[in-house]
C-alpha cells in the first residue's frame, strides 16, 4: 500500500498540476493564492516569483518541476532553486516567439500526445478506474487537463526546430572539430548491421473480405438510420489507433500524405451527411465521412477494418519461404534475385532486398539493432554474416502480417568513430553542437528584448543565460 500510494502521489505531482507553460497572464504584484498541495490534501500559499513578458511563474510551478526532475533521475549542474525557474522562463520565451511566428501544432498531434501520456498513467496505476478514483476526475476531464501542457511542449519543440532549421556544417568544420579532440572524447559508434529480406504476404480468404465489407455496410446503415453516430462507431470498432480515439477524425491532410485509393475517394466527397463507398487501401478497408476542405487539404473521418489472416495462409507462406531459402543455399539463385522477383515488400523489392534506414538525417542501409523492427532484430542478432534465417512472421508498419526470411549482409562491430567511415555520425555531433550554440545565442538576445522581473530571492543566482537580472 505504501508503494502504491507513492506511485499515485508521484503521478499526480507530475501530471495534474497547472501547466508550467500555459499560465494565465498576470503582472506583479499579485495577491497570494491558494493551491492544492502535491498530495491534494493540504493547502499552501502560492506566489508569483518571476514574470517573463506578461507571463507569470508561480512558486508551485517550480515545485512541480523539481518533483518531475527527481522522478526522472535528473541531476542539476547548478543550484536547482535557480536552474528550475530559469528553465521555465526559457520555455516561456520560446512559446512567446512561437505565437509571433505563427508556429502551430494540430489538434491531432496534441491528441496523440495526450493519449500516449494517458496510457502511461493508466499503466502505472493499474486501471482507468483507479486513475479516475484517485484524481476524482473522469478520463475525459483528465484528458482535458493535460491538453494545454502537451500542446505547449509540442510548440516549444516546433519553435526550436524552426530556429535551427538552417544550421549546417561543412566537411572541413567536422574535421577541424575532431582533429584536436582528446581520444576519450571521440564518440563510440554502436554495432551496425545491413539486412536484406524477402517477404510474402499471406493471402486473405474471400470469405474474410466479405465479412469485413458486410460489417462496414452495417456501420453505414446504422449511421444513415440514425441509430449511431459515425464518431461512436469509429471509437468502438475502427482499427486505426491513431484516429479511433478521435472518433475516426483525421486532421486537414494533403492528397500526397494519404493512400492513393483513400485520397481519390476522400477528395471527391462534399456532403457531410453521406458516407463513402467501401475503399480498399494498403491498410485494409475503410468507409469515409467528409467534414471540411481547405484549399488542397481535406478533413475527414474514417473507420478502418483489417481482414484477419488465417493460420493456414500463414503456414503456406512460411512453407514457401522455407523452400526459397533452401534453393538459395543450394545456389539455384541468389538472395538478391529472390528479393527482386519473389518478395511482396515494395520497400525492399526494388533494392534487391536491402532494408533502408530513413531518418531526418537522410537514408542509409546501416541499422543499430534497436532501430530495426523488433521481430527482425531478434532474428538478425543470432545470424552470422551471409547467413539466411528460418522463416518468421512480423507485423509491418501498416499493420499487416508478413512472412519473412532475412539475410545478414554485413555487421560492423562497435568502435570509436573514424572520420573516413563514420563521417555522418561525427557530422551529426557537430551539427547538434552548432544548434545548441544557436539556440543559446537566440535566448540571450530574446532576454534583452523581453520584460523580465525576478523576485529578489533569485537575484544572486548563477544563471546559465545572462540578462535576467537588471
């Protein structure tokens, strides 16, 4: 019981108090106000300790961040009584600039963050009912209370990305940076692998497809007859987890961001009272309801159902791949030829089976094991270079079952970075350092042009940024 109470109190402290990044506008002086304590059982006197622009920082905000940092094991390299309010103040500077520059995040993005945080809280406490009982709020009320905080976190992240989007370095700068760096400061590059795959998609029976279509037809009829709303049915039955929680709603989206078949129907809808015909996409089968259109973007709701693959179809695909692997080992054809002519995976088929690791830094064929799909990483970890795995099943990013054989093309052991072999890794380090420097400079300049008032108790602090005390 003591451990459970600690978990509950800690979660409440971290999740339920007033957002540190979305306080109401106030100005000094302000009267002391009453706030619930961390445990929600006693009252303490709160006060404004800093003002940044027209945004106030409360003493309770500092205590909340202190507790959050302790829960996450964060250590402060300066006095936390000084470092914490400064961190909050910097967040407010980014939010203020985001408003000036019209930086936005969509409700869909915020909703995804809220649901992820809510799922985490429920997992920690044990159930939705326990969370509601302790917070004395419904799940809907808890969700609403988190909205502004998580929206502001996304805005801060987006603002930072905007400020450093043009930061770049040349190869010469990278070489200069590492030339005189002590050996113990050279970054360590973890083990990396290159992987090829041949994938087969087990066939879904006609009976299963008809079952899914009949269910979608029934949904359409129920909405048309007024027996249920589209949103309710989407929440209950849609197999698209990203939109189901929002009643199937997708935010304004351009044609190029949607599956072509889905987009073809979605962009031709005009009547919110009508529901589309059944649409087949690479994700499954959908029905779509129009909401609005702005320029070249459409806003719709949808319900997605995915036909279930039978065990017999999976067994047949695994058996076929096992035969393919035997023929490759016998030399009848190469793995690359098999990938080009047999594989159903369009992402690797045209690349002779080689998997591509795509990120904001670009594209490479090398992966750290944790960056591979879990099912593939587990198999590859046991292979020798050139070895082909036994057939196995996995769920791809589109939620479909695949049967796969994998080949380990190469394995590079972990090592200290070498400029000739690990240039991208070393470049990323220098770029990140330049971004940090650019953001630091921006904050210092922003402080100079922003009204700041600091409580006398903080005037002797050793701050990271100059200019707070005037």
